[in-house]
C-alpha cells in the first residue's frame, strides 16, 4: 500500500561544512500520495553568535534578512522537530530531500543534536527517507524517458542540479535556493515522473526504509546500480552477495559484468582486498541500506543493451551468486572485518556519531529540558546530564536563553567558545578570511543585489567581532 504521507524538506545554510554550518531557513511541504499539498511549514532563525556566515553561501541563498530575525536557532529547531512529529504521529512519513543524505539531513541531524532533540526522527518509528538526487542517478542512467535531464554545457555530460532539472522541465526557477521553493520543485518533478513512469516512483518510495530495500534485494533477478560522478554516467548490473554481520546497514553487491565463476575461485585474501577497495572496477561494491541506493530493478531498465551483456546471461550469473552460500558467507565476513579509516573528533560538534546514543537517564533529562521554561530548572537538568556532549550543549542553550542567570562556570565556557570560534581559523572559518573574501567579491560582482548581500554579510561579521 503506497505511503500517503510525504514530507519534502530543504534547508538554506550559513556554509557547507556539515559540522559547523547553521541552518538559517528550513522549509517543509507535506503531501499525500498524489503529491497534493496538505500543509506547509517555513521557518528561519538568527545566526548563532559563534557561527560565521560564508559569503558565497549567502550569495546563493540570499537570506540576509535572518541577520535581523527575532527567532533563535533553538526555537527554530524545536519548531521543526515538533511540526514533523505532529505530521507523523498518526501515520509514518517518507521524508524526501534532494542531496539530503549528503547534506540537508546531516545538517538537520546535527542541529537536532545541538539542541538536545532526537536526531533520528526521519528514519525511526516507521518513517523512511528518499534522496531524490540518488533517484535521479538511476533515472538518468536507466529510465531516461521519465524526465528531461539537462546537458552540462551542451553535453555529453549532464547536470543533476535541482535548479537545472527544474528549469529543463518547464518549472519557474526564479525563487531557486529558497527552501520552500526548492521543496515545491521536488514535488513538481515527482509529479512529472509519476505521469511518465509511475512504476519508477512506486519502486523508489518502496525502498525508503531498510525493510523496504531489504525486501527488494531478496527478489529474484538483478539490478542496475547507477552513479553520476563528475557529471558522467556510470552503471553496473549487480546482485546482493553478502551483508555486514555486525553493522546490518551495510550490504555487498556483486558486479555481474564479471564472471562469478572467476571470482568464486579466488582466495579468501583476495575477497578481503576487494571489500577494502573503493575502485569503480571492483567486482564487489558496498552500499548502505539505511540510505537511498540508486538501484533499478532489471525490468524497469529501458535500454536492454546498456551493459553490453545479454540480460539472460546476467540473470544466469545473478542466480549463481544467489545460490552460492559459501561465497556469500565469505563476503559477509570480509565486510564485517573490513577496516574503517575514521579520525578522532576534535569537538563535540564532530562527535554526533562517535559518542553513541544518550543513556536512558540522559534522554529523560533532555526531554525534561524542553518541558521546563525556568532557568533554575534547566540549570539543574544540565548539571545532571552525564554525557559531556549533551551537558555542554545544554549549557550553551542556557547561556543563550538566560545570559543573566547562567552560572559563572557555564558562562566562562560559553564565552571561550565564542572567542575561539571568532578569532581562531578552523573548519568553521574565520572572520578575517570571510571579510577578505567579501572584499574580493565586491570588486568582482557588480549587481546591486549581490553588492547588497555582501555588504549586509560584512555588517553582520562586524557585529560579531
């Protein structure tokens, strides 16, 4: 049964660094399965006192009005969280973004995290996620009749930018890079795809949850795996061949462009090397089933000659892989044993996934933090949170909301944070570098709008320093 609760959302931000940029605006459109708008939600906030807006980001989103906004970042994120909870309380939803897995959703998660809110709202309690950009990868490679895909500079490469695709398909893009406008582009594009190929839309919506993609992967036959990299299309015929035994979000896909008999005969050490490799020519590819995978079932692929291998032979190879349980076990163990190249987080912002879930006691205290409105109660709650990450985030909120009532030790840490972020050059940027970039851009750009945006951004930077 199709999901009748779809939530499209988009963010406009102060920069592109996921750990340190701030959401300045978030727009959401809730529709039914026919993509008819049921409700909209649009909110924005004043920049946090330690966030340095990047000039090019402000030129893109044009949201300099937030420099005079009355809504705090905490109020905005609480509003978004409550609205999305209310929209999903009676029926789970599919949250739809464009490049969300790489950016928007990671920003939302991080800023729920900063504000002591549940970071996994969009993919728990039956909710699912669809990244339309990854869907476009599959569409461009395998179902090109479903939508017009624009060429980049007259081809042969293509552009999958939301604004370019929207314009190519007859949508008015004058308001591009406004969060609500970008949500409407997503809605309208899915309407067009639905009109041309409803099976494709149904397929991707059905893979928006882990259970959904697992069900599809277990079906007979093979899949097309798509990727658009540096505006070039790549595609492979694949079949599942193993899964991580400890981290069930990870699966392995076998590239049927290779004869499986040749791979079956390899030593276990060679299989391990394949699992560790990230080469595009690798016969074994790794994917995460808790994210949109640009897969397309073979029956939806329009060009039956796309792989230069007969579909019947691909079906035979797929059957061989599915039936070789020993090979699948070897791949699964190799996937489980593989090494991760991860660095230690330097700040609590970077520790969103490194520190694990809050304990039940801390989770209860964080819920209480939002229920009480007094400085006294919130200070007491913050003192009792055991996880340093959440305790420090609670302290930051207290110092923002109750600067006159915050204890001296909290204020000292808060002031040190602001001073270091504004004066030290780091991944969060620096006032000096942003100011230098503004000066350069003011010389290069001549339009009144761009000049106004840059001058407003500089005035905000001056107010920080």
